[in-house]
C-alpha cells in the first residue's frame, strides 16, 4: 500500500476493554492443541484513538462508546510511539488490522464520535498478556501468535506495543495515477512473466490475443485495461472450463458442460421455472405463490487465507446476488468443508492455517453476517477430509422472495444513469476474481491479502431496505441492476454495458480513503455495493430514497449506445475498449478429458466384530456427529417463518433432513435440502453426482415437499481441470447431474463452479481437494401444516424402510473407519426412486405417515440411531430382510432409502403403494436401539448413542 494512504499520527490514546473468561479460555485450549501447554491468557480489546484534544475527550469517548455499565472497567492511556513501552516480565502481544483493511467497528465508532462532536481517527485491535510463555524463543512466539491470535494476511502484531493503521480521512494522501503496461513485442517467456507478476491468471492463448489486439490498436494497455480483461476473462467470471471445447483422449468431442446443464433444464421444461442460468439467480414460482430466487456461491480461496472475512463476505455476496434478482432474502444455507480438527501442526503445508483456526473463523464469519443482516441460516453441512487441509471449501446459499417489479427489470437503456449505492470503495478485495482462479501455494497468504474482502452486514441490510423502496412496486425506479461482486465495478458496470457501452468517471466514486489508483477503484471488490441503471427522470427520487435510509448513492456515469467502455478518472482516460472485444474476444478454451473410469477393485471382506461399538464410532465421526455447536451459532428462527429447522422438533435432540420455511401470508411454503458426498467422487464421479441429487431430493421429500416441484442448484468445487483425468471426472459429474435431473424431472436453475482448488508445495507437488459437488434442492410445500418431522412420535408405531439396499460400500463411512478401500461399488443410481418419492408424498398428504428420516452417511445403522435420538423413544428392529449380510444391511449407503414411522394398521397399504419397502420393527418405550441381525443381536443404549453423537467418543 502506498504510504500516502496510511495516516501515521505522532501520538494517540489507547482504550482497553477486558475480554470475558470464555474467550481467553478458548485461547488456552487452542494453544494447548498446538503443543503450547500451561499457558494462560489475559486479553482485552483495544481501541486506538487519535485526534482527541485531551484526556477528558478520550474518557468521554470511552465511556460513551466502549464502556458497559455492568462490564469490566475500561482503561484509557496516552501513547507516544517515540517512547518505549513499559517493561513486562511476561510476554505481551498487541494485534491490529493492517492499514487499508476494512475495520467496520472503527468506521462506525468514528461516525458515533462525530455525533459527540469529536473529530477523531480510530483503529481497533487486541492485546494479550501470555503467562507462562517467557521460555519461548522468537520462532515459537511467532508460531503461537500467528496460529491463534493474529492472521498476518489482514493483521499486524508486535511485542508490547503495535503501531495501528488508522482509518484515514479525506485530507490524507494523494491520488495515484494511471500507468501503461508494456505488452507489445513481449516474447512468450516475457508474457508468462507478466502473467505471473500481475496475477492475471490468463491462458497463454488469451495473452496472445490481447497482445495482438493492442498491437492493432497501436498502443499498450493501461494497468486498468489489462486488469479489466483479466477479470472479465477469468475462470471465476467467464466459466471458461464449463464453456470450453472438450475433446476426449479417444478423439470424441464433448458438448460444453454449461450447455449440457442448460439443455437438461430445457428438456424438462418445468412450468414453475421463471428464469434459469440467466442473471444473478435462478427464479421459480410454485403455484400462485410469490416467485422465489435462489443462488449458491463458493468463497473458497478467500476463506483459506482469511477465514472470517472470506466466509463473511461469501454470505454477503450471495445475498447481493439474490437482491439483484431482485428479491428480499428469507433463508440462508452453508456447506463447509475443512481439514481434520486433529491435524498436527507439523502436518500442515507451509503457509496454511490450522483447520481449527479456519473452522472457527469461517463459522464466526457465517454467523456474523447472517445474524446481523437478519436472515435465518437454516440448512447446510459440515464435512472433514484431509483433502481440505490446504483448501477449505465454503458454499453459501440464499433464497429470496422476488419483488413485485422484477418483470420490469431488464437491460439498461441508452441514457440511463449509472448509480452506485451502498458501501464505499476501498482496497479490500482487489483482484479477487483472478485470485479465485489460481492455485494456492505457500505464498498465497502474503501476496493475496488485498484479495480478501471485509463485510458490513448492517450496510447490506440497509441496501436491501432501499431496494424494497425502489423495486417492490408495479413500476420500479430503475431499469436494470446488478451487484458488485467479483471484479467490482469492472464486472458489474462492464456486464451491464455489454450491449450498449458506457462512460464512467471514477473520480465520482465514493471511497473509504484516498490513495487508491484508478485501476484499484475500478477493480475493488469492496462489499455491500449495487449498481443501478436509472432513467434520468428518476435519479433525484432514487438518491432521495437512499439518503432517507442512510445509504450512500452516487451517479458515476451513463449508458451510451456506443458499444465502447470508456472509463475516466477526471480528465484522464483509464479504460477505452469496445465491449465486443471485452466480452466476445476471448478465444474458446480447448481442453482434453480422460474419460476412462477409475480402476475397479475387487471387493474384499469387511468384518465388523462389534456392531454396537461400530454404530457409536460412526455416530462420533466428525462427518456424522452432531453439528449443534455450529448450528446454535446461527439464528435459524429470525423472521419467524421457520417451520422445520435444522434440529428435529420438539426436543431438538436429533437432526432434521430438510428444512421448511412458510410464506407468511398463507400456508404455502418451501423446503430446502442439501446433497453432498465427496468420498464417492474419489472412485466414480458420475454416481457421486446422482447420489448428491438423490440425497437432496430425499431431504425435501422427507419433510413433505412435492417431488414434482423441485428446482436444483449445482455447485462444483474441483481441482485443476487442465489435467485430463481431473477434467474427465468433471465431465462424468455433469453427466450424472443431468441424468439424475432428467430422472427426477427436477431442473437446474442456477449453479457455480470453483476450480483450481489445489495447493502447490515448494517442490512443485500438487495436492487437490476431493472432487466436491453440492446439490441444493428448493421444493414446494403446498400446505405447511402437513410437513413431516424426523421425530419419532408414537410408541408402537411400525418402522418401514422404502428402497433397496445393495452391496455398495465403496466410499462409505464404514470403509473410512476400517481404514482402507475394500473395493466394490459406490452407491449406484436408483432409477426407481422418483416413483417411490411421488408415492410417499401422496401418503404424507393423506396423513398416513407419522414421521420420516432419510438414510445417508453411515447407512441404515446411523439412520436408526439418529431416529432414536430425535425423541425419548427407542427402536426394536430386525434387519435380516434388508440384505443378505449384516455388513451390507447395516452400513451400505445405497440411494433411494427413507425410514418411515407408520400406523401398524396401515403397513400393508403403505408398503404396497411404495412398491419397494420392508417392515423393520416398532417404536418402543425403551429409549435404546435393539437390533436383530443374521448373525447376532445387539443393543446400543440411548446414553451411548447420545454421547457418541455429541462427539465425545
């Protein structure tokens, strides 16, 4: 960052507020896990205040904005950086944000201080006295601090005293200028060097096209032009793998992957689809209810280097996608994939954060944004695998109620004014689109700090309220809109101007602080910003409504009709390019896919000596164990529309399959389900994709949704697709998605791909994530009072399982616990499932099912145990009719299976109508699980199951 953008006062006031005991205890625990035992922490939050005239003003600010009436006393001290801090016999560490990184607490405090009549600059941080650490050398102190107290990507630290990066004001610094990038005449080697140095993430063929275009223009590009091309052509923004020309190793041509998904949706031709693969989100309308918008995004790379900020803005970004539909968010989802929590520090690749630190930051980031913006986080999953150690995955989803004026929102018109509303622009998030298109290595954290965005959910909530004012009306007050996501204004304005062209003056853009270069203003991914196309006659009304809500709004340009994108900073030209080159000039990527199936492995015997013990081990596995510790961080009841939440009602002691949200004005609702199991993809990506679709369908059908009114989202997180085998897996997965969607008549309406999720070691060895596909199902629930819970309800009820159990144990959690690949098949497609799901839906509507719970990870054994945990009751079952062997019957994870609680008098009718069902046993007053098998019988007590599921075994 240029020095001009950092304010360095000669002195400041330091206000310290002690933290609670639970916060410092968690630090001691984290230190112990890293091998630093016997340490005790005394921590406090720090507020650095510059500009207070004297101690009276400093005390007034502290008492008004920081001190709590019944909390610990805050301390106010004067700091002169030229004087040495007081000596301490213990290790003392101070942490502060890096200059230029968004500090929303500091911004809000400055605004509050201004209302007190104090013109001050504020920065925030923390201080930690670490007792028992005097024996640690410098290397150990650095490891301790940077593992649990400080993320060097966005924070700085020092012993005793840190010099904070204060939030600058409008009088600080000077403006950087436009630079020219030497491009013409560069050799292939020099082009590759430029590509790496600027982090453009362009293919070599693309670089040659860019070089030739500027040679024809007779000039070199500006820094903003080369960065605009890199952003527009990035994998993240242009999906060039999913639109690539793919040839197999045998010479066959594969249809572009995105086209396959779109063609699948066209073939299904569902009447409830309003918009698919168009705009910021998919839109569906079930019956005569409000239309719903749905979108899910990934925020993987940012979450790897700054977990809180990455996940926080992952939620913020997908909320803005839905706002741009335009719709008001009503539900959030999150699927999180981490490395094992017990990973030893010496097992971590260089430059990688510990999975515990990533998990805590990601969960806190999701909770912070969703809770503060006032939208319930209702569905998701948390998975653990060694393949996610260096590349965690963060999938964030959002559903919104579409506003009345969405039919009138479309393309901008010539003369429409370009209005930016929401947050100010800063250096956070610059080059995020290209960063997300690259492979991670040991240097990623240190070089990609500017790619990390920091969110402000309160501002986004206000932006949402403004959009309701502007758009929830028959004639909306704008003609077009989109969100500022990856690529910032470059992407948002550029895409809106694709067919018309536009002129923009970056000098008019609201900035957080000075010192930003024009290309940084243009490419910044600073959060909570939307871009509107507004008829000139409506501009004053739009600005007035924004002002009334306390939302910044600025006119920065207009749409012209020249089909050129002209960006200026005052009188200086920053970008001047035709939109047809920018959006149509990228050469189609040509790729090779190896479609040979993964090697098959003959099945070897799987032996389980003690089924009761294995059930408990499965329940305790992190992928299966209770996620209540995460779920309770999220508010899943806010807005008052959650009928079925993530924990089974009414006891909240077991898991729900899907969730149901009611439409407030009537009894209509919608269900959400999630399908994901990356382990299957290690062996068979086509079957993995089908299984993910089937699981998402089971989730929503199990809670009473209509299987003929289901829309799907696909989210692919993959390794490097330039490797033919990796691309082959992706081709198989897309094929599996399409086959399953057609079988279930469930169209895809939106999706997202996140590729190159790999870590490259210093020696050049690459480690890829497991191929991971998340399927989200959005389904219609016509009458929410007929929803189905996963809670056992009545002693004496019969337990029936619908579906067929096959010898499909490869990739199962049983194999994971047995510690080796025993071969065989992963769960295969069940083409008879769609008819059974329809029959089950009709039985639920007729009131003939008392409760339902799907079978997934861990097989029937885990499903039975989870069923017991949902209520005070137990189960007495006989699984001999399920499969020929106990291991297959109990632990196979075959698709298409759901456990049902049924009135004993209706068993014959239910089984006949389902067509493929087996009676297992009954609900018992005894709270334990009693199971008879071919070879034995066993019992798992409720206490054992509850203890295991809580993760204590």
